[in-house]
C-alpha cells in the first residue's frame, strides 16, 4: 500500500482493494477509482500539464487559460495562469455505474499531479 497526502490532496494505492485500487481526494472529498479509471486520470493530468507547460512562455502575466481533455467517460480541465493552476474532473460512465466529480485547488494541483507520476507503472500492472 502506498499512502501520500499533503495540503489539499491525498491518494492511496492499494492493489488489495481490487477493483477500486486508487483513492484520490482533496480537502473535502475522496473517491475510489478502478485501475483503468486511475490510469485515464493520470494520463489526462499528464497531457494537460504538458500542454500548460508548452504554453506558459506564450502567456502574459495577467492572462489565464483553461485547457480541457476528454477520453471516454472522463472529462478534465486545467484552469490557471503561468504559475498556478487548478484541476477538475468528471467521470460519467455507462448507465448503472457510479459517476464522480472532483477538483484540486491551485494550491494542491501541481503537487497532486507530481505524486501521481510514479504510480503509472504499478497501475499498468493492475489493468
């Protein structure tokens, strides 16, 4: 089991809790994800942060940006400026499945995104 938390975010990777192997959360919410959902979240955050990084040199100090990413039932958005950004996600699966919505503040989003990166290989092994 891997447990990480800091100001405004938390995550727990526990392969023994199959099928809900990853718990993600913020200050006032938490949700358990299946391995494929967790990988999609990780990939979405990686894509959005890479896009943001590629655009930061083009943004003026006072400019804000919103980037969106969608794959299957998962929609995500990164909102912020050159130096700080927040994350939102909505999971809208097939009928009869649970849906989720969550967000990380600008104070927590970058640290949460960085904490997810080393989980890619363990999550791949659980799919």
